[in-house]
C-alpha cells in the first residue's frame, strides 16, 4: 500500500464500511488480515464517537473536558479500543492508527479512554517490546493526532477565507510548514513503533528521540495555529480557539508537555552510545546483514504489515539502522535528479545533514555516561534527536508513494530541521511550501486527514459550516500582516 489518499472503496469493501453510528451489525474484529482489521477498527471507532460538530454531548466538542476523569468505555466502544492483546496482533503502530480518530477529538478524552488505561495495562501485561514502546509513545502519538485535527480545521478556514480576503493567503506557507512538521513527527513516532515490532530488544534511543522532539515541535505548531486563528478574527469564545486551549491544558496529563520532553531527552542521553555505529547493520555479516537490511527498509513502510519476524529478530534492527537513512539519501546519484529540482535540493540538504551526523557520532559513547546535568550532553541529544527526525522523514519518503513519495514535504521538513540545527543553507532555488499547501488544502476540501496515511474522514463537516467559519473570520484579516507565525520557513 502506498502512502497516499485513498480512492473510492471497491464494492466488496464498501459493504464493510458502516454508514451510521451504532453497534448493531458490527462486524467481527480480529478475524481478518492485520491491515484490514486496523482500518476497520479505526473506522468503527470514528462511527461510534459520532459527529464532532454536533452539540456538546458525551462524544461531542465538550468531550475532552468532560472526559479527563472518565474511565475507559465498555460496550461497543470498549470492544473497538485496542488492548494489550491487540498490540501483539496489530503491532504497536497498528494500535496507534486505530486510536487516531480518538486522538483527533482531543487529548483529554484520548488520555482517559486510551493513553492512561492502555499504558497501565501494558505495564502489567506480557505485551513484549512492542507494548513497552507503545506505552512510551502513546503520549506523543496522541499529541500528533490532536494537533492534526486542529491543523485540519484551521487550514480549512484559511482556505475558505482566502477567497474573499486575500490577506489570509499569507498564512498558507505557515500552515504548510506546520503540516510538514506534523508529518515529520508522525513519521518518527510511527517508525519508532514499527521498530519495536521488528526487533525483540526495542530501540530505546529512537523512542526517546520521539518523546523529546515531538512535544517541542508540536508545541510550536499549536502556537502557530493559535496565532493564525487570532489574526483571522476568531475570538477566544470560538470553538476552534477553545479546542486549542483545551489541547494545551491536557498536554501535561497525557505525557506530551515540556516536562515529558525533558524526560525524553534524559533517556536519549543514556542511549547516545547506540548512535556511535557509523553504518547501522554494516558490522553484520551473512544472514544477519541481510535480515538487518530487510528490517531497516520495512521500518519505513508505514501502513504495510511487516514480513520480518515480529519480536524474534533481536538485534536485527537498531537506531543506527534508522539513522543510516540520512547518509543513504545523501548518496543517491545526482544525475538522476536533473529533471526534478525539488529532489536535487533534497539530496543536497541530506548531504549537509549527513555531514553533521558524521561529526556528532564521535562524542556519543562518552556522552552516554554523563547525564542531563551535563550541558554538552544535552546539546548533543538535541541535535541527534533532530537528525533522527530527518532520517525518519527521508526513510518514509523513500518507501512511500503518492504525496509522501514526492520530495516537497520532505524538503520543507528538512529545511526546518537544518535551521533548527543552525546548519548553513544556500539560497533556496525553489520554495516547496506552495506544493505542500496545495496538498493540505486539497485534503481539507476532500475530507482527508492530515496524517501520513491520507485517511478518509467520516465526519468532515459541510460546505455551509466552512463558509460560516470564513464569514466569521473575514473581518479579522485586515491586520493579519502585523505579525508572522513561527511556522514560516
């Protein structure tokens, strides 16, 4: 399966997609292929949660605030939500994909119904390395999903508003950059989850990097969205602004706030020696090298069931294997990019980052024996986390099709990584933000999620609701040029 927006379901698939909420006639779960079960569970969860645009109710816009202390549901909802046994069957990344509709509803509800109960269950169950990794990555995954829902709403408003208020167009590059950041964060999180499925020992450095860098980058995205909505004329009493405020308030409880990021950095510092290997699986020979190469490619094939032995290939995949995607992209022949300026620019940027990666590999063994109190170790962890993010972006893009298989989003995401690292950049020959915005705007018009899978949304709102939001914000764009969001590249 390529990572692109889904087409119309085939006739035999359409019958399996429910048309209305309810639990009557729910198909049996857990009996079909892994991928089909993941997609079906996610769709049923979205059905049972109901339309988020309805008046406040147990599953409406106020569900996040009301559900912070609620216990996980029973009945049909309880049957669809994944438990420890589902983690073993669906894989850690599959379980998180099932929960994406819940994450979109807000962090409060996601924490009460999934993050808290599932993390606790995994701590006391024999769920294997995948379960351990999932417990650590649920918070960042929930944050990415919730921010994706907020980005979708904001981009839809800006897209409609730009028709009658041209000044709103200045926010399109900001939201495009936020989209690239969220795709990068989800790529890193999903790769860390798949790595847990492909090796029995797990990849602590990769999990720690996601727990550190994702809350920081998503926090910047949320700041951008707040600024865009405010400058578009939406007051604090509007539903979009209230949802963002709730999301910010719920970050600490979900383990996706700055304090949690600091904990991720401390874990990454302890795991830095695992990044000293220059070539990941290069030190292996024979069958071990072949198995490592297979796992290293499969970890980036998001949305596909892995063919490597889950949980049995201890040592078959390491964080260094994932990091090796960066020099691998840099080594791609330049002559093949003559007809694609964006790809050529991406390879040049990958080469710069690969050089940074080589330089930072040397101090990793010694830094792992220090701790968070050491300023040099903290700085090294900061940079290594961003380089792992860049490697995840390049690896996912290499294995994907459709939009993610094209270079524009990766070029935008890696340009922002390079600027955060302070890596000198030449004057850009092209700006990928226009192509990334076109994809984001197209998704909002067609009811497609902002995730790496291009998932179709069941409750996508109506044209009238979008027009109403644009009407409400049309009066606030005249002064939009006074400030710029931090998301612009």
